[in-house]
C-alpha cells in the first residue's frame, strides 16, 4: 500500500484585475503560437482584448468557439485545428467544460495549457482532472491527467462580473473543503490523486475555510454590484485555488459523496454543484456528530452569505423516500469518497443524516444565530 503523501498544484496561479489584456505575457513563456478555446459569450472580447496583447508581443493566436460539451469529438476537433496551426500552447477561456476541453486537448497534444476561468463556481480550474461527456450529454469518463495546468489566470474583473449565483456556488464548494480534508486526514484516506493527505493539504483547506468565513459575505455583496474589492480577491483565491488544491491534496469525504448521490434526483438537475455540496456538508456534519458551535457557525454562514440551506431552498418540492434512499446508496458506492470518513458509514446512516440535516436546516432557518 502506498503511504506517501502529496501536494499537487498548477505550476503558477496568478490573480489580479485585467489579466485578459495581458494574455500574451503569460503564454509567451511557452511559445509563439496560442490556440485559444473560448466560451461563445466572451469570444469577441477575448479576440479583442487578448488578441491585442498577442499583436503587441509579435505572437500569433487563433480564437475558436467552444462547442458546448466536453466530448471526445470536441477534443479531437480542437486537436486537429491546433496541429494545423502548429500551436505551441493551448488556452481555455470559459466555464468548467471549456477548461476541461482545453486541458484534454493539451494533454493529448502534449502541449502546455493556460486556464482562464470566467466563473468561480467549482474546483475545475486547478485540478488534474477532466470530465468527458457523450454527445447526448451523459457522463462518459473521467480523464485523469498526469499533471495540473501550467498556469491558472484568475482575472478578478471578469470573475466578479459573472452572475452572483456562480460566485456563491464557488463559496459553497469551498466551504466544504476543510471539513472533507479534516475527515480524510483523520481516516488517513486517499486524496484526489490517490495518495495520502498531506499536512499542507489540510492547512490549505483550513485557510480556505477561514477565508470564506471571514470575507465571503462582504465579497458576495461586492460581486452583486460587479465590484472587485480585496475581500473579493481573497475569496476568489479561496474558491479557485485553495479549494481546488486543498481538495486535491487533502481529499474529499461525505459532502461530495452525498452531492454525487444527489445527482440522481431529477428535481435538483438545475442546481449548481456547490449548492448541492453545501447540503452534503450539513449531512456530513451530522454524520460526524460535530460540536453544536461548529454546526451553528456553518449554518449561520450559509444563511448570511445567501446560499440555499434546506432541500426546499434547493428547489425540492416533494421528499420521496425511495429517491433519497437511492441518494444514500449511491453516496456509499464503492470507490466514492464516503470511504474517507473517519468512521464506517452505511446507506442507512446517510439516509438518517440527510433527513436530520434537512430538519436541522429548517429549524435554524428562522432563528437568528
Ligand atoms: Zn466540488
């Protein structure tokens, strides 16, 4: 059994205002020709602002619209186009699927990759993982990459301009990171690269939690106005870097396993990843039987920052026992991260924790903490 611990991370994480207009500065380290895959909504802006930086630097860039789904076909199309232009580097600008397409294209073409997220809603930018889908939108496979992205550029101007709901979802995902890493550390479980959780991983996860607790609320208010403040910047460091790297090195546990189970509930399909993770976290805290103060700190934060607290808040109109028994069963599936909990957990335990977590959430909903 491998007992070695790990910290894995992008080579560079850069955060600041207006990074888009400086794109060439970051890519030129790796070569003269960049192949840039962009989400449609930002394509023209990237061509204009990013393109000017390539012109100024005497380098070349091709800007291509992302097809909408990270499929093998989509990746193969970009591989061919990147080969045709003899690209030195792949750049992805957009949401998680666009970034995964850029990571995968770069991996197959053995080229460096620059990741430029336009929303701060998940851990996708920093991790060495891509999720590949079938053309009908169903899940195909995970692509485990041998290394993390070469550069992640967090442009606070763009990230703070995205809808607040995405920003909050990122905070929700980041809120769980510490509790999952702590559970995984206690159980000496496996982190996301299937090594043991390192002290550094746990430390990054802890800083992630402290940062969102301290700055998340005021950051969300600033983002509502489309403004970048120091609190917004710190929160983005937490949601994009600390949460991703902290989870990869520190490991996940019940919160994400329950999230994965919740994907089986049709009524929750429109719910953001991080919003479901928040409910998964409540259920994890019930399973762990944490001190009341800790539970109340988390609940108070969820309410103040404006994330959904109860299943009803998530949009569930009817709690069907059979559906949630299935969620509990899926959450305990072989190989999912429930195995990182410091105590044995059965589907029955998970179901009980889900029902109790929702009752607790409803109880606290109208109580001032
Ligand atoms: Zn997550």
